[in-house]
C-alpha cells in the first residue's frame, strides 16, 4: 500500500422521499392453469413522471380471494372474474396497507 493524493469521481446513490400521486397498472398477466396473476404497476409522482415500478404476484389465498364469488369487498362479483378495483384491493392486502 502507498499513500497518494488523487481526486477521483465517485457515483453516489442518494435516497429521498418522493410523493406518489397516482398508481397505474401497466399490465396483468393471468395464468388460470397456475392459479397466478402477475401485475406490474407504475408509481407516478407529482410532476407526472414515473418514479418507480412495482411488480406483484397474486397466488395462494390471495388468488382464491380474488377469484371468489361475492367477497366482502365486492359482494356482487361473479366467480373467476375480477375488476381493476378488485386487483387494487388484493395488492393493498399484499402490501399490508
């Protein structure tokens, strides 16, 4: 090892809080054979730019809930069908919100 006196450029990653004002479902990939739904979201900031993407897998008990008939969050929903607001309900459950 030796002592030196140099200047180098270093890339630093800085985290800062950003307010998310909208969430947008980019795509939903459904596999009824595998009892799985894959959802990709864009999180959109106050300036309208995409701040971050998130992806969720809906399977197991969450898949059963989403595909069930007449769940508490959607009393008139038919079995094996869902609406966008049903997806949001399950994503919020997964997030623990």
